[in-house]
C-alpha cells in the first residue's frame, strides 16, 4: 500500500481491569450454564457453557499475555516479549476452531437423536448469558482495535453471544412448537460462523510468526524508494518482518554509489528516515557495501542459501 501508514497506540496497561472483570463474569456464567444445562437436560446449554468457558480461558490467556508483552528485552529475549500476544492469539483462534468443530459434531448427533428439553429454563438461562456476553464483548471491544490478542478474545465473546441467541431461539421454538430439530440447525449456523471467523483471522497471526512481510507493505515500492535515495547504487538481501503486531522491521544491504563512500553514514540515515516516515518501519538494520566490493549476483529479496554456513559432517572411511 502506497503512502503513509498510521498506527494508533494505547497505554500498554490500559484495560487490564476490564479484562479482569470480563474473566470473573464469564467464569460465573459458565457455572450457571452448566447447572442450568444439567437441570433442563439441554445439551445446547452445556455446549454453550463449554464455549463460554473457552471465552474465560481466552481472556485469562489474553490478560497474562498483555502483562508478559510489556516486559523489557533482556539477554535471553533480545527482541523483548511483544510476541507473547501473538502466541496467545494463535492459541485462542485454535481453540475457537476446535470449538466450532465440536459444535458441528454435537449438531450432527442432535439430528440423529433429538432429545427432550425444558424450553423455558433454556430460554431464561440463555437470556442471562446473552446479557453477560454482550457486556463482556463491550468490555473488550475497545482493546480489540489495537491488539490481535484482544481481538481474538473479543471474537470469542461475539461468537458466544451469537450462541446464546441461537439457544434462545431454539428454546422458544421448542416451547411453542416442540420443534427439536431447530437446535442442531441453529448450532450448525453458529459453528459455521465461528469457523469462518477463526480461519479468516488466524492467517494474520501465522503470517507474523512465520516472519512474513507486513500485509500492507508493497515490497517493490520500498525497493524503489530506497534506490531513489541519493548515493544509493543498489539494494539487495531485503528482509521485512513484523517484530510484533504494530512494529515493522527491515534489514538490507545498501550498495553505496562510486565516489559516495565518505558519505555512507549520511546515505544510510537518509534511507532509515525514509523507511520510518513513509512506511512506518521503526527498526531498520542496514549494511553498507562499496560498489566495487558488493555481493556478487545478489538477490533483491531474501538471501542466497549458499550464504548459510553448512555444518561439516564427518564421514568414516
């Protein structure tokens, strides 16, 4: 994407109280739903309780990941702990996918063996659950705009709120028409939403962990902008990655034009400033090379496998 890139930042410690209360409320709701499910004979309520428990666990993971991510870099973690939130998001999305698959399984069993359910109790408990899910989602919504970790937790709550709506609808139809098949039908719709949302979001998380270049970054444009800096004769061995969700990094080899070597430091700083101001790249490691001694046959992006030291293997003769 061309042009400037802007990121909005929040106080790293902001929202901890919101997350804490969201956890407390979700754990209380889980207990109530399990009791209600056992009393009413509703597997839908118990399944919703399991989903809700996953919400609480996802919030616990998100809460501690936020705290870990604020730790400073040290000798063993020289990049710091910013990716703790990325790992937490991966755990949460993976959990959501497993829950979605479990709901599909439960729905198929309901099609095969519809069971009698106390509709009124299901509606009451699911109604209370919906209110609590909505409150929890509101608590985490503002934080979800700035963190992939909190976005995963927020989507957990949205999915559970939809599950509560489905359970209310199913309980109402069972009360009015004794239509038991509505429960697995709605459950499949909710499971489909959960799986679609999870698979859509998990790609960005995996991309960061796989050291993929930032999705909004136009690599060819960055190469062109660097080459356009006065004193740069070429650029190669370019690597982009995201150190964490809102912190982009780059390393590259700059070939300094003939006669400009004495200005190499100034050229490097000019490139660094352009990367920062135009592409929001805050961490740039730039190696300079004289045009007479540049890397032979360099690649613009990445590096030659030949440059990777190979371990010597001893052979018995």
